[in-house]
């Protein structure tokens, strides 16, 4: 018996819930758009290099590379 896409999606979501997983959705700026790329470039240009180094050191300190 063939199942519809909606039925398959319901079944997949049920399996995910049973596995204690939940779906999340993200909406992101479309980097294909020139205006978005310009806005990102402006934001990156304003970053403080010292603060970025500090952030990277923190990330490395709390990351589990052996896990």
C-alpha cells in the first residue's frame, strides 16, 4: 500500500519523538543576496580582533576534542 508524503512525514516525526528528538527550524539570511553579503562584510569589519581571539581561546578551552 502506497503512503502519501504527509503520512510518511507524520511517521518520521513520530519516530523522532519516540527517540526523544524534536524538530527545529532555522531561518537564515540568504547569503546569495548582495545586500546580505554587504551587511555581513560590514559586521565582520567591525569585529574587535582581540575579542575574537579571546572568544576562540574560550571555545577551545571548553571544547571536548577527545569525546
